[in-house]
C-alpha cells in the first residue's frame, strides 16, 4: 500500500511504525475471510482491510477522528485472526493499537461513553474493586430491566453466580518445588482472574511445584495493562506494565528466573509485546528482557514433560483463545498436553473464530459479542463434551455464560490429572460461595 506521510510525521515513532505496517498491506482481502465482525456484520469497513483504509486516512491527514471511523475501530475485537491469515505479514495489532491511542487523544466521545470507559479502567484492573463491583452487579441484577443501555445490562450479566473466596496464594511469596528444583519461575497472578476464578492460579502453583518448579509471586506485580492498552489509554497501561517490568527484573537480577509464566493468554500477548511498547522508553532494555522471558503456561509445561496419564474417559472440547492461537501462535501445546494427560480432545468447527469476549468487548459491544458467543457455544456443544477447556479467563466467563457444560482452564484439568483436587467447576454447581474481601 502506498503511503504519503510527510518527513515531519515520520519523526513520530508511532507514525513510523504504522507506516511500515501500512506499506506491507497489498489489499488482497484474505483477512476478510477470517474476520469475525465482517462475518457477522458484512460491512467492508468492519473488516481488517476496511479498518486499515480508515486508519491510513485518519493518520496521514492528521485529522480529528470522525464518528464513522471511531465506530468501526471500536467494533474491532483485536482477535488478530487477520494476522494469522495475512500472507504479507501485516502487523495489524500494532496498527490498531496506535489508532486507538490516536482516537483516545483526539476524539471527544459522548459523555456516556467516556464515563463507561473510565469506570471500566478504574475497576477491572483492580481485583478488590472488581470484587466489590461483581457483588454490586449481583445485587442489581433483579433491576436489569430498568437499565436503558445494553452495555449496563451486559455489566450486570457479567457477574458470576459464585464469587470465589480470595486466595492467599495470590499474595507475594515463594512456593518451593516438590523434589529436585528444575526451574525458578515467576507466576503472573493477573487482576480480573483474581476476582473471577481463583482456582486457576491455585491449580497452576500446585502443578508447577509438583513438576519441579519453584514458583514466585513477585512483590508489586499486578495487571498487565492490556485492558487499558486496548482502550487507547496509554498512560494507564504503561504505568501498569512498568510496575510489572520493575517487579520481575528485581527477581531476575536477584535470585534469577527461568521464565515468567502467564496463564491468561490475553495478558500473555501483551506482556510479550512489552519490548515494543517500551522501545522508546528508558525501560526499553528491561522490557525486552521481560518479553523474552514471558511464556504461556502451556509452553512451560511442554518443557517440563508432563507425565503420561491413563485414559480419563472424558471428552474435552478445546476452545482456542484468540490471544493464544493468533496473538502468540500457540496452537498445539494445550491440546497435546490434555491428550498426554489422558483426555479425549475435540475441536469445534471454525475454531479460529473469536468467542466475543475480547477483554472489555463483551461489555462495550454486547450485541455483536452475543452473536459471536452463541455461535461459539453451538459449535462447542455440538461435540457433546463432558467439559470445555480454554486458556483465558475472559473466554471462560463468556462461554460459561451461554452453556451448562462446565468450563475449565486447561491447567485445572492437568493439575487434576497429575494428582491435584477435582476442579471445583465439576462438583460445585449450586453452592453459593460467600465472597471474602481483602
């Protein structure tokens, strides 16, 4: 694609990067075949190719974003399926992230949008605030019909039936390896996951220590910054990321680390991109070190050689989170690990398509998200599974809200198969947990 940025514009590193990306695009349209929003809406401007044209026009002309451009950029899931299918290697993720940052800085949204986005940015990355919000949503659900905005109704619907107790395993501490230590790893405990499902981190710690890892929950580490990053709120996202970078480099320079392990693939995609995000920052070198050491839990488990298990007689429908299969290009590891552990693993039709969760997308674009969720649930249930497995908390919540089939994190099943407790989701269907607050 030909671009016409001026020399002055190209002095901006963000414009320079977007120019490189735009020039790689050859207008082929392969991306439209795998774009979920294009399949649902059928509008060229809701395809990656259409959005690229809108972004190019907006950035080249340094213009104030108009409502039309903002609408179509907001509708993008950032599922990155277009990057998997693109034959020209267009790095759409960096381009759309820059567009969102530009929109955030130059476009004044309606008051309701500004308030909603501010509330999400102030609640979701903070586990304690999020826990209170979930309790409030549960209390407010009977009054759902009074809510005039579909986005507010989606927020009420998001609250799970059971709010788990706080896990003290998420506090900064070290967990010793069982037997001879093979690796010393830092576990990213995340933010929303600590309020929505504490079993995931607990299972991860049990499994890793059982396989010979010392697990460190680093002092000061928290939200990866992805939620605000994808809203274009660079200051907030970089502040969260910088805190993590400093926390993990202290461990790297102290007793040392062999990996930074992440069991939420949406976070993993962002942490692995810290090197790019901070490329022009004094933290650039440390950010690059962190990105190079970041691993999805499945990548580490493959290295640790999970023991082979007997046939469990259980059919698992595996949902491939977009951030894992498209963002990190990890496709076979989770399935191979589940098969090794003794589970029968099946994949749904159109497994490359997004479930519609996509961070805050299910709250910001509830109608499109609901259509994608219904499609994903139908294809998963068509496999008649005993359980559904996924590697991302957002996907788990999204899919779980549309099916009666238990939805588990892959690591919960692997922990159970190698000696851990039966996952709570398999036996606790009715019991109401009493929320424990910090």
